[in-house]
């Protein structure tokens, strides 16, 4: 896997390149990066610093985003299916109509995130923080929400999701077994 820096990536983006699939960008500094419509399929973005970045319509299928910093990032209509976002910080990120089908979000911080209309089916949110998140029209079919914090999350439909006794519901209560 070829390693490139954040500066190198941005220079290539400005020159018109959009496909960065299969690259190693681990630890790259990309604060406020404008990367709309870029492809990072299967790329290593572990511990990448991307707060306030524009990744709208980005292709991030099977990307490694472990412990990535994505707070306040824009990921509207992004494809993150099967991506690994364990321990990622998505605080107040915007993921409207994003595809997170089968994504791994164990221990991720999605506090205050906008996931309206997102496909979260089969995603694993075990021990994730979704407090205050907007989940209007989000598809949670077979999503794992065990131990997840949903306190004050808005418009949540848990009827087809997996929850457990450690899950904190939007009204603050735990399920009693």
C-alpha cells in the first residue's frame, strides 16, 4: 500500500485527481480538506485528522478509519459501507443519506451527528455514543446497538435493531430484562 501525505493528497486533488483508493493515508493531517466526491475504497485512513472536512459523496467502502478524527465533517451521501470506524470521532458530523451498511462503529463518538436518511442496516454500534444524534428516516434494520448511548437521540426507530440491557434509550432509561 503506497503511503502519501495529506499535503500530497490535497495537491493531487486540486490538480483533478479523485481516485485515492488503496492508499495509506494513516495519520495524515487534512484539517478542513475539500475532498468532495473522492474515492478512498479500501484505503488506510487510520488516525487521519479530518475535522471540518468536506467528504460529501466520497466513496469510502471498506476503508480503515480506526480512531480517525472526523468531528464536524460533512459526509452527506458518502458511501462508508463495510468501513471500519471503530473509536472514530464523528462528533456533530453530517452524514445525511450516507451508506453505512455493515460498517463497524464500535466505540465511535457520533454525539450530535446528523444521520437522517442514512442506511445503518447491519452496522455495529456496540458501545457507541449516539446521544443527541438525529436519526430521522435512518434505516437501523439489524443494526447492533448493544451498550449504545442513545440519550436524547431524535426520531429513533429501534423496531428492527438489536438492543441490549446496557443500551441507553433516547429517554434515558435502560431495558429491564
